[in-house]
C-alpha cells in the first residue's frame, strides 16, 4: 500500500456548526421597541411657545420704545416753558388835586403874649395870630405857600393890617403885633381879608 499524500492542515480550526436553540416557553422574546414620535399636541405646544416668545420679545421691545418715548416726553415737558415776556407800560400816577382855600376856610384869633397898662393912659399889648383851617389839611398843596392877610381892630391909631404865611400845610410864619389901647377894657378884633397862593 502506497502512502498517499495527506491534505494540508487548515490554519483555522473548523467552527462547529451552531444550531439555533429552540425557544423556551419560559422567556418570551420581546418585540423590538418602537420609537414614539411626538404627538400633535407636543408639536402644537412647542410652536405656541416659540410664537409666544417672539411676540413677547416684540411686546417688550414695544414697551421699551414706549417707555423711552414717555421718558423723552417727560424730560421735555419737565423743562419750564418760557413765559412770553409782556411789558406793561408804567402808567403815570394821577396828579393829586388840591383845593384853593378861601377866606371862609380859615378862622383866626389873637393870642395876647404881653400886656402893660398905665392906668388912665391905657395899655401896651403884644398879640400873635392863632390860625385854624376848617377843612382837611391834606387838601392843601404841601408845596404851596399861602399868604394870609388879616386885619386887627382896637388900636388907638386905627386898624392894623398884617400878613402871615402858611407853608407845608401846617407851618405858620408870622411877626407878633404890638399895639396900644385906651384902656385895659378895650376889646381887640381880627378877621382875614385876603389869601394869596404862591410857590415855594
């Protein structure tokens, strides 16, 4: 018997044939899990959230714009508006009116300042005028000087004419009058005869 050549040895050992295991009743084979797709509610909710975010951003921007406009308007309105300058012409005060006094507006009396009698020879007397204005002194012009002439009767030599000055409504300027009477019982009389108004 001749030796026949042997076939070369395989480098990879042969794999045993695997036979499928029979399914067991104890362990059911689970069905492959199906991937759930998002439902319509989820898609609508997400779309509503995105739209709300966009609208909210626009509303915030509109509010911010309105606030900026309001702030600008408030700033502009807070500045005081310049009032129109109106000039009123100074009206001159009306000139005060004064009365022009007459003789009847005054009363006058004589005040004896000294008396010296000599029995039957008579008396030497010194008198001064005492003037009164019957109206309101404010009615007299304070810048005017009134020259008031008066007549004294009772002197042995006859009537005496004298003049006094009334200025500044109440100031009297006069000279005392000296006269002689026949007796101590002789009465003196006085009356205003004329009034002239002059300037200062």
